[in-house]
């Protein structure tokens, strides 16, 4: 496991150096989810302005019987980017005869703590945690990989964090993992009023700002950067052209940041792009996944803020 995590860290460090070398500096959003970041995101999910989590939970609670029936029995349930598995507990409490639950997350410490908590809550359930970057190629446990009733789960509209090309690539990877008889249950944030969107990513309590800035703390701790956290600030804006929220860290001053022999210069006002959050329509999402899946069924709230879709492998 240690050799695997070393390899993952080396790959992530390479991504970081590459991203900070681009004209528009950027960082991979998966760096948000160290242990502190995962806990901060749990706080974000409880904020008044942040509608996605409560809307998705309400949607799933009100449609849980229909969702469970659609997923079927004796499934191998594989979650990509499991975090605290909050929404997953609703499903695990209702699914019939789950063969195994496989949570996949890049934050090994947080993953193992969550897995232990779930074992206490569901003592008869096989839980097989996989510490991995789910945007890369993943090897499922041997007892799962060869099965023909694998259902992937990707909640929380995280698919929106990918560019269109990245999203299509991720969808193809999941299709390869679940197999020809498998499927995917996935959360998708829908297009809506811009004021609602921007408020959700610039909350009044500043939790999202702390979450965004924590990515620099993560880099300082794990990769020996020397970011001065106080000299950066958070801002999220909606890009109408691409239909997405864009989250940035702004440099308040002219400065240089180092990691080992690598140095990166920032002008005052220069930005680091840390996250996209694309907002979809059902039709547009169906077109994007059409090479791998078809939408067999979907559920949405009365305001049509959010949708949970079941994709059947094509």
C-alpha cells in the first residue's frame, strides 16, 4: 500500500508542477480532499447557500424505493471518490443483499476511517476500500473485478469538475470497470439561475474560501511548497459561455513560490484555477455519455436544480 501511495504522490506532484507552469496556472481539484479538506467539504454540504447536497439527499430520500429497485439486488457497489460516504449510507441501508461495497478515494487516512465507521454500522457488509486516484486507471479487488453485476456510484455532481474531455474519459473508464451488464448511478447539477450558483460557491461564512485555500496548505505539507496562505484569496465566478462555475485563488501580491528546485512567479492579481463545476442539461449529459451508456432512468427535484441518473452500460 505504501508503494502505491508513493507512486500516486509522485504522479500528483508531476501534475502540480505542470499545472503551475501553464500560462493560466491550475491545480488538480483532487488536491482539495486531504483529511482537512474532506472535513471542510462536509461543512460546505451543510451550508444554507450550498444547495446541491441537500437537494440531492432530498431527491434520493423521496425516490429511494425507485432507485433501489432500479439498481437491483446482489450488486457489487463501487463508489468513486467516497469521502465520508454520507449519501451512500442511505443506499446501503436500503439495498437488498449487497455483495460488497468498494469505496475508492485518494485520501487514504480519511478513507480507512470512514470504512471502519461503516463496518460498525453495517457489520454484515463486506467493505473493500481502495486508496486510489479514480481519475486514473483503477484495479478493483479480485473478488469484484470479474463480476457482471457491478454498479458504480458517483454522487454529488463531481462529474462537473471535469472538462468535457476529462468527463468523457472518466465515463469510458467507469464503463470498462462495470462491464457490459453493469451500470452507473450518478449525480448531475443542472443549469439554473446564476445568482443561485455564485452564492453556492461564495458562502457568507467563508467555508468554501477556507476549503479552496487549504489546497495550498496541502501542497506545503505534502510537497514542500512555501505558499504564504495569507497572500492568496478565494473567488468563484460563473462563466456563461461554458456553463460552469470557475473557482480561483488570487495572488494579492507579486511573489515567488518554491518547491525544491522549482520556482513559480506570481504577479499581483494572477490566478490559480482550482476547480470547474459544469452545469448540465439532461439532454446534454445523455449526449456526452452516449458512447458508453444510455440513461435508463432519472430523478429530479421540483425546481429541477439537480438530477440523479441511472446509466445502463451500452
